[in-house]
C-alpha cells in the first residue's frame, strides 16, 4: 500500500516539475521574433507619444479633426472600448472563480493583466481627450460628487487598484517558483522576484490567508467592474442629447463589454497558445467553452440592442428620428448594419457550429467581433455629437462631418501598442499562466503544492 502511495507522489511531483518547465520557459529566453514584436510595439507606442506632444504643443484645430460639435471623437470611442475589454478580468477571472468553473485556471492571469492594461490606457484616453492634462488634478481637488465624470474617475482608480492587488496576491507563490527554478536569469531579476515575494514560504497558514484574500478581492472586483462600465454609460445617458437619452444604456454597455471580453480573451488565448507553445494548457476545450460563452453574451447583447434601437424606431419620435434614420437608411447605414452583422449576428450564429469553436476559426471570429465592437462604440459617440438639439448652421462644412486626423489615429494606435506591450512584457518576466493554480486543478492532493518550490 505504502509503495503505491510513493509511486503516486513521485508521479504527481514529476507532473508538477514538467508543468513548471513548460510554463516558465517563456521567461528564460526571448527569441528573435519576440524581440522584433517588442521593438515594433515600442515604436508604435513612441509614435503615439510624439503625436500627443504635437497635439498639445500645436492647436487642436490644426492637428486634429475635433471641433465644437465633435469635441470627443475617437479618443472617447477608444476610452469606451478600453473600459469594455477591462471587464475581461471580471468575467474570465472573478465570475468563473466564484462559480467554480475549473477551466478558468489557465486563463485567469491572462485576463487580469489585460484588464489592468485596458483600464490604464482607458484612463489615458480620457487625459488625451481633455486638452489640458495640467488640470487633471482639479478633478480630484475641485470635483463635484454630483458630476458623473467624478464617479468615473473614482471608479477607474478604485477598479484599477483592486485589479492590481488581485493580480499580485496570487502572483506571490509564482515569484518564489521563478526565483528557485530559474537560476540562469540576471541577478537583478532574481532579486526582484525575492523582494516582491515578501518572504513567502508556502506554509498552510500562508495559503489559507492567500485563498481567503483572493475570495474577498474576487467578490469585490465584480461589482466594481460592472459599476465602472455602468457609470461610463451614465456619462452619456445623463446628458441632454436625444441620441443618448436612454435608460437602457447601462445594461447595453455592460452586455457589450462582456461580449468584447470573451472575444479579447479568445484572441489572447490563441496568441499565447501559439507563441509560447501552451497547447497542453490552453486546450481546444477552452476554445469550446469560450465559443459557447460568446454565443451567450452575444444573445444577451442582442436583446439590449433591440431595446436600444428597435423600440425607439417603432415610435420614431422627433427626439430620436434624425439619428435613427441616419443609422438605418442614411449616411451611416452601411456602417451601422455592418457592425450589427459582424458584431452581433456573427458571434451568435457561427460559434453554434462545433467546427467554428476550434482555435483558429474562433480567433478569427473574435478579431471580427472586436473590430465591430470598437466601431459600435464609435457609432454611439460620433453621430450623437453631430446631431445636437439646435441645427448645425453658419459653420464650415467640415464641422458637420468627422473623420479622425493622422494625429488622432496615431495616438489611438499608441494606446493599443501600449496595452499589447504591457501584456507582452509581463509575460516575459512573470508566468502568464499561474503554475500553482493550474497544478491545484490538475493534481489530486492540494497539500502537495504547499511542499513544492
């Protein structure tokens, strides 16, 4: 009997060592393609920084297409998109953890890193749109709590802080694993792991505290994520503009955010699976589950989309008539119906077929959904600004239309490059898949993990 137990223990420990080798391999060496990718992202990010400096040192009327009517443009569209995909941590990490869906384990850290990056660059998008970044502090010092903008600032700051803590706490055991397992790394990197691990020993008491803390933070992040997305919707719904005069906006934005979160998680899973050869841990089962989740989230969003557009269109009151006719049969009709087809119909129908829930097809569908999702938010912001209560008159013809300038597009490209750079660098210095969480799900005896370094 004891001999069988010893065989089982040696087998599980061998499994764990193989798992560590696989999941820590990306940290040990950066290949040529990885260096080229990082260099490309740095170049695009720096181009965005330069474009922003040009925008702030010269007149916005010269460098951007922003005018008295379209005073937000693609900067706020990009902010909405970043906030939306920032809910990926809530959906893929927090909700799945609390509901005990075990397949979340390899995905949780990927989702949390993307969420942090998206929230950060969403906040940066607001600063870019402000025009006076030197007055940012005034929002905190002189802000009025009655203003939805202050709610947004507080929500973003709180949610970002909670997400960082939720990422860092379960990262501590992985830091010790990196320190003990990766001996060929530079000394500064090993010292960084040692410093950030705060003397972690892996005792049962420490594990109990870590698990309890994770449960509390996980439960906290869910309402925070939903609140920040809802408050962002209220920034529009509380204004006196017919196109945004909707009590459905909060639920509409949240449902859209969950759909985009599934799409961005699917695409990230596909990329990490291919780039780091993680096929053993990011399996076809994960894509099958993500495909099913995409159908569910697309159906929910379709329901709120019907409420948002079909019901006002049925009444066609003078309040909404101009915008709805513009979207349905007017200048933006082709744009609008393309977004509906690719952003709602496609994720509802295609993943219903098992072959479409394979890694490559589902990744392509996810990319299409993300592009359509960005333009969906563009269609909320721009037409709403171009259809004010008072007719646009006695202004240059260019003011009645909007197309982003090269500076605006470069700045937005810089935010996406910054997000991808953050996720890429994190995966190069820290395990992007949590070794101990995957081991906890794979190995039968959880107490075995406590004893492995």
